[in-house]
């Protein structure tokens, strides 16, 4: 699905490029990485995964804001994933975007459907992937002068 299609289908919308919002949103993502690690140490695996996912989501939103887009419609988390796939697929790798999407689904189940469904290994992997994703996003944002 192209960016034009995402716009036409009202999955994303065009906004002015906001350097400060991109920077602050990336700061939220950085904060969440730290919190996810502490929550993991406390053995709250569902929440650690949810916070790791949120760090990736916020980093993705920072990229959207840096390009002058924001999620629209009812499914904003899905909008971020679709935008990243179209705009940054090669830079972020389809593998990382796929991990983000799988974590989105697991987080939803962990938060809304079933207690204690995330294993310690899943939580550790989520944190590892979130850190990897954050490094890639930070490199893009630094290269473009946003952080």
C-alpha cells in the first residue's frame, strides 16, 4: 500500500513537519525503553512487553512527525506500522517492522485478553528488539537533524 493510498484511505494524514514534536516523541520512546527494563527486572512480563512495544510505537510516531504525517482514523497503531513499511521499509528492515506488528498484537492480548501470557523470554526479546529498533530510528532522526 503506497503513501498515497494510506492518505486516500484516511489511515494517515498530512501535517506540518514538527521537529520539536518528533524530538519529544522520541524522548518518550527512550524513557519507555528504560522503564521496560526495570519492569522486566520486577518480573512483570506482560507489562514489560507492553512498554517495549510502546517505545517502538513512539519511535515510529517520531518518524511520522519528522516526515509530516500522523496516524488517522480508528486504528492508529496499525497506521504507524503501515506508514513505516511504506516510508522506511528498507531503512528499518521489513524484519523489524514485522516484529513491531507482532508485538502490537501480543501487547493487545496481554493488556486486554489474558493475564500472564508473556514469558520471560518473550519479554526479554521484546526489550532487545525495541532497543535495536530505537537505534535504527535514532540514526535516521539524527541524520535528518531531528535529535
